[in-house]
C-alpha cells in the first residue's frame, strides 16, 4: 500500500534564493543546451503560431487572453525540463523523455492539477469576457479597433487596469499552487493536495522570497514574449530548470 509524503514545514529561504535558482537553471540549460533550447523553441513556436492564427482569423482581441492562458499552463508545459534537471542532478544521461515518476499515482495527480489549470484558464476567459462587456458598455467594438479602444479611451484603459489586476491575482494564485507541486509530484510518491500544501507553506514561511520569485518569472516571461517569442526559447527552459532547483531547496528546508 502506498504511503503519502507529508507536506513539509519549510524553514525560511534567504532573499538571494531566487537568484541562486536562476543561476542553477542557467547551468542546467548549458549542460544540455540542445535539449533545453530545443524544448524552448517548441514552446515559443507554439505560442507564436497561436498568436498568428488568432491574428489571421481576425481575433486579435483574444491574443492577451491567449497569452494569459499560456502563462497559466506554463508550469505543466515545463514537465520535461524538470525531468532533464532531475537527471542532471542525479548524474544520469540528460534526457527529456521518458519522464520518470517515483510513484504510480503521480502521473494521475499531475493530470489532476492539469485539469485544475484548464479550469482556471476557463475562468480567466469568462472574466475577460465580462470585463469587456462591462467597459464597452455593451457596444460592439470591431476587433480591428480593439487595441485602439484599449489604449486611447478611458473605458479601455480602465478595462486594461482591472484586467491586469485580476489576471495578475489569478496568475499569482496559480504560481503558489504549482511552483512546488508539479516537480514534487514528478519526483515523489505523494498526492496533489500534499504537493500543493508544500508550495503554500513555503509562501507562509518566506513570503518575500516567493513574491520576488513570482516577479522574476513574470518579468522574464514578458521579456520573452515581447521579443516576438524569440527570447522565450531561452527564457522558458531557464525558468523550467530554475523551478526544479526552487523545489529542491524548499524540500531540503522541510
């Protein structure tokens, strides 16, 4: 009978921890550059293709929503990078696949979190639609004029402000729920609720560190996307590897 791991009660992390995680992630990236950057290129290419498809279909107004969904499911998309860092740490041949799960229930638990992330993405889409309806006062704004509406009208600016605030709150909640849980479920024999609790306890013990880590992730992702997704080929694997080391540090303190 499988026994569940106990959620850790981690000690305090030092404020330089996020920078150390990025440094360790950078080292992993260049330990297996072909696999890491190749992984990043696939993710960046998928994001660029999605934006192009929406733009070509005349649905440019949905691009910010699509990018928000991309950010929400990013921790799940990085699963292969966690595996690569795990192999490097263990002294094994660096491979992305097949992914090794310590417990037979872990894949199902990761799938459970995946469904939760999709649900959160659906909530974000619905909230975006509600905000659009409220601030456009029920009037139809042609998609071609959407960005002009957002940037040059009081209603559009207010919608952008509240949309960013609400989206940021949702993204931070998802960050707390996934920053430890997904790599933990890949590496340990446990369940989703225990893994989620580990991330929440790490925030309770070291809120400043975790807020800094969330800001760094956001800045790096925005920079990667702003470069027409080219920078995401480096930014995404860097953050994936760094997240693995964040999880390892947090568990070590537990």
